[in-house]
């Protein structure tokens, strides 16, 4: 099938209905520069720290960033998505000029980052860490440290460069299974938002 990219689910075969990975997708709109993506990533990092969650960032291989969080496999896809929306709304509150949770693309401001909570829906997937992307430059979705966020140039992470990088720094996501997070507090945030009039996510 000429497959280049690898897009795994965010669950494992032991229970394919209970995700064990929460994915934060920072997706820039057409007029949004990478500096804004960096700014929103740091806001997300701050919220994760307050929650006591460890986020594992990586380039998307495109123009955005992904952050993975290992979670307990206790919740359904719908519950994880609901918690992810509560997190995204908090990021938007703290960075209202840079981040958005507006669902319809046509309604989003072109200079903002969409915090795409919907990537946690069942059957939705994003490029795996170290997956090559199907573009002419052959970029790679590359794990980075938080300290690298302000300097990384995603276009420079390619099949020609990432091998040497891996040899030098190793697998920066290797500790993800040792940092398992409970979504209980985020579920509480979702309950609060809905009590205050925020609409729950519809089933897309």
C-alpha cells in the first residue's frame, strides 16, 4: 500500500476500548507561525505541571507539535476526549490570543493554534514518534525535550538527521510508561465547565 506514515491508536491490544495515552495536538492555522505554537506549548506544559502530569513533546512532522501523556486505562474514548477538551479550554483561557478550541475550521482565527482535543476520539490517530511523514522533505515526528521547544526547527528533523540525533540523545520518550496519570481531576474540570454553561463535545 506504499505506507510511509505510521498512525497507531492510543490504546493497546489488552483493551482496545480503554485508551492509555492522552494526546494533545497543537495544530496551527494557516497564518499561525511556529513561535505561537511554541508559546501555546509552554502554556500546556504549565497546566500539565499543575495537574501533576508528565507531558512528552514531539514535533508532528508537519507544522505543529504533539504532547503525549500516559494515562491509566480506566476511561472510554469519549471520556478521554471530554477530559482533553477540558484541558484544551484551560489552555485557551490562559492564552486567549494564541489558542482556540473552536471546532469548525472556518470559524477559527487564522493566526491561532487549534488545541485539537478530537484526536482522542475512537479511531482517530496521529503520527507515531519517529514516524516519517509522506512529504517531499521526509520530515520525521521527532521527540524533543521541553528545553528544546524554543529552538527546534521541525523542518530540520528529517530522515537524514534524526538517526544521528537518536544515536546522540537516545529515545526521549523512553520513560513514558513510568509516568502514568489519572484523569480524575480533568474529568472534574469537564463537569465544572458544563455546570458553568460550556457545551459538552458532540460526537464527531
